[in-house]
C-alpha cells in the first residue's frame, strides 16, 4: 500500500515538473556564446546553415580549438581514446556542439550521443552484429532494402551532417575509422534508376522511406528528383525523407531557401495527387529542442510536410520516464509527432549505450496514457537478424536473468524466430556470471530457444 502510494506520488511529481513548463519556453538565449570560439558569433551568423556546415567540428584538434580553456587535457585524452575504439567518426554541427554542457561532460546526454569517451567503453555483446537488422540481406537493389510486403527503405546517401555513436548503420555511414573500414557513398543521381524501376515493377510497395545517411545532405535537385519520380509512380502512396536535421541543424529549414523550395515542390505534388509527404526526424532528448526548433517547425509547417520523430532509447541519455515524457510533450507542441522509440540495436562499439527489454517495457507502460494517443510513441525492438519492428511487449518469451528475448515476425518472416540480447552489464548478477561460462550459457540458451519455439508453435495464429 505504502509502496503504491509512493509510486503514485512519483508519477505526480514527474507530471508536475512537466506542467511547470506548460508555456514551453524553449531556450532563446545565445547559448553558443559559451563556447570560446563562438563568443562573438551573432544570431544571424549562427542561424545560417552554410556557417553551420563550414564550422562543423570534425576532429579532436577542432574540438580543442572550439573549447579553448574549457577543454581539460584529461577530457581530450579520453575523447582520443574513445576514437580509437568507435566505428563512427566525429562530426557535430556548432548548434549541437553548443547544446553540450562542457562543464559536466561525463553526465551530459548530448555529449554521450556524439562523442564517445574511451573510459566509457565496455566489450561488445558476443552476439553483436555489424548489420544487426540484416539490411544488406534484404537488398533488392544496391540502394533498396525490401523487408516488409508494402514498404521499403531507399538509402541514396551514407553521409550525415553529424555522426552518432550509436548509429545502427555504422557499418557504412560516415567513412572509415581506426577500427572499421567502410564503403561510404555520396548521392549519385545516375545510379538510382534501377531502384526506381524496381519500385515501379513491385506495385505492392506503397511506402518508401528515403534515409541514409541523411536526406539533409541531398541537394535541392536531388530532393526534387527523388520526390517527383516516386510520387509519379501510381502505386506509391506515401514517401518520407529521414533527416536528423531538425534536431541538429534547425537553421537549414529557415536559411536554405532552395532546399525548402524543393521540399515545398514535392509536398505540392503530393497534395495534388492525394499522397503523403513526410519528414522523419530524430530527437532523443528535450535538450536538443530550442527556439531554433520552433522556428524550423514554423517554416516546415508552411510547406505542408508532416513531421514525425524517431528516437533511440539510450542508456544515460533518455532512459527515464521524465526525459521521454518531456521530450514527447515538447515535440508534440511543435507539431512533431512522436512515432517510434527504438530499443538500441545490437551493433558494435556502443555497448555502454544499450539498455534492456525490461527497461524499455516499463518506460512504454508509463508513457501510455501520459499524452494523447496519437502522440504516444511506440516503443519497439527491431528484431536482430531482420525480423523487423516489433512492439516491445510482443515477445514470445523473455528470460530476464540471462537477458534474452525471442520474437516472431508473422508478416515479414513467417515461421522464423529472432533473439535480442540485453547488455550483460545490466543483468542480475547471476545472469552476468552465467555469460562468463561458455558451456553453461550455451546450455541455458538452448533450453530457452526450445521453450520459445514450443510456445510460438502453441500460440500461432
Ligand atoms: C523501418 C523500416 C521501414 C518502415 O517501417 P515503418 O514501421 O512503416 O516505419 C521500411 N523498411 C525497412 C527495412 C525498415 O527498417
Ligand atoms: S544521423 Fe542517423 S544515419 Fe547519421 S550517424 Fe546519426 S543515426 Fe546514423
């Protein structure tokens, strides 16, 4: 009774904290001026996408140069050590760089997303995979992953304006690093025809996701070319451009008029044909939301594009109800519809950023009912091995002690079973000890898989 009352009180406090921000006063300050190198940069300069591109921070010396006296030698050494272990290169826009609280980097949720510290790394899970979602295994053309019956994923570019430590496509996005060589590619219009032709020849494809990499780096004529070509295919009903831009370079949407004209043109064409044109963006915390976001959304709204958000659930970044709830409410207030929160994929080099199915399920339970239904993000596990996105509570079986869950995928992969593994450092001590004993864990996993298979058989619909 007592415990329940306390829990209720916690919920009430969380919600109270949020409603004190009912006016949604976003940061309007010139926050970038706390970065020594940008002390004298005025709002007009900071608000120009070209300045943001040209001043992006892409190396350790550039970090040092920007921070000056704010960069302690120990911090720089820790970042350098991190870069020897990560599959992702360094790239931050000045906007996102100055959302980091540089006085307290160890616990900063923005820093944690973009700049890995050597001291934070832990070994990968033995079952981590470069291509955790088996996107390459489902390739219909060199640029198109076709996993689901009526939707497909087009990857015209593998460059981004920022590089995230947790990127699910670290195998190809953003160029080689000390530990990973990759064949990153830029946008080449002439190479896309076979992909468009495939979509034309597969009339069941109604939804096309244009991702990467990041659509923000597609040139205006490429946005128009892709948008027009796809919308002119009679059987394509909806397209979405995926870009982290709104979260990391909101000034693109207020200062790159050519790019915005191209997007507007595609939206107009969509409206004329009763087809949906959407932009899917990627905020993970409300620290990324400022007055610049509001200005970007005002500009985007006038094009008629529908904007949705997809987050990754990241340990130490947004794995609390308070953060997810605040982010959900603030995004909704800006006409950004919270769409998905992904359980972190099982990719290498970011084990310290993953969390468990159990945590994700609890967060999902608390989010439900806390905001309007249509603004409630769906917490999903993209089942490793290509099972596709599955509701977090829809696993067939879950052994929390050794952190393994079994998933079926009756539509994308009927008859198959997929397994997600929680990070070993988050398991109860008995469970993490079992992973140290190869024979024991193999036996326990075999038993789990047999039980899961039997249960899936018994409950097949
Ligand atoms: C996520 C994804 C899609 C789109 O799925 P939605 O659930 O409609 O967002 C399509 N193809 C692939 C391969 C995907 O990973
Ligand atoms: S913006 Fe997206 S594709 Fe690019 S590095 Fe980040 S997660 Fe990966």
